[in-house]
């Protein structure tokens, strides 16, 4: 059973108040984003890891939605985020969706929606195939590997829009970098990023 009290002593990052925060700087070196923030730090054996593992591997999507609501509150309060036109959750492949029963990033997006009322768009950024083994691949090879799993359908619907991409944990950045690379050349698009957590080196 999930304990709501667990969230009370999980630290929040300062990413929502600092323009050039550590996540922004990691992304700016690779892709174009308006702003980016992670809600928590992801520390091995910490409470955030336990919560993330619960919603990713233990059939607890309600935890992702609750954490998404906190993300939505911080997003709405932040002076650095322009209110987006839509939320785009990082997609998972259909086979993984069938196996897990839900997309944890969509569950996070649902929580953000509940606090901001920004509509969710899960039809444009598509995962067309699973990722082949990343073993023995360097970073650039891993990026290409992930990039080739994404497709964008009806990109004209994103022209001139501000979008908020949400996902669970920022680790190497290969997934979010690949997703943004697929989207950033759309005419007039502005891209924001929100994570539940950022891995600590």
C-alpha cells in the first residue's frame, strides 16, 4: 500500500526556480529546450527510487499520477515555465504497454493535467519499436538506437505550439534527447521538459 506521508520528507530540487539549473545545462549541450526541471533527485536505495520502482515495476500507476500532480503544482508555480499548449508523455512500445498494462509517463502526465488542465497528447510522438540491446554501445550509438524507435505523426498539429514533455527519470538523457531531436525542427515549436527525478552521478 502506498503511504502519502512518504512524500512529505522527499526533497524537492530547485530546478523550478533556477533558469540555468543542472538539468537544463545537460540538455542545452545537445538539444533546444525552453526550460527543463526534475522534481526530485534519484538516489540509489532512496525513497524516490522506491516510489519510481513501485510505479514502473509493481503495478502502482497511481503513485506516478500522485507524483505527477506534485510536478504539475511546481510547474504552475514556476516563473520559468510558460503555460504549455499540451503535455506529451514519452511513449512506450505497444508490446511493453501490453506487458505492463500502462505507460508510467502517461500516468505522470495525467497527474500534471489534474493540476494544470493542460491537455495530454499521446497520439503524436509514437514508439514504433522496442530498443535493441544497448550493451557494448557508446553514447552516440545508444542515442541513434533510441532515435530510430520514435516517429512523429501529424507534426503540423504541433506547429507554433509550446509542449511539455514528461517522463519518469533522467539518467543518460538518450531517450529525451532522441524525442526532442524528432520534434525540435517543427515550425515554431517550443519544448519544455519535466521529470519526476534526475539521477545523481
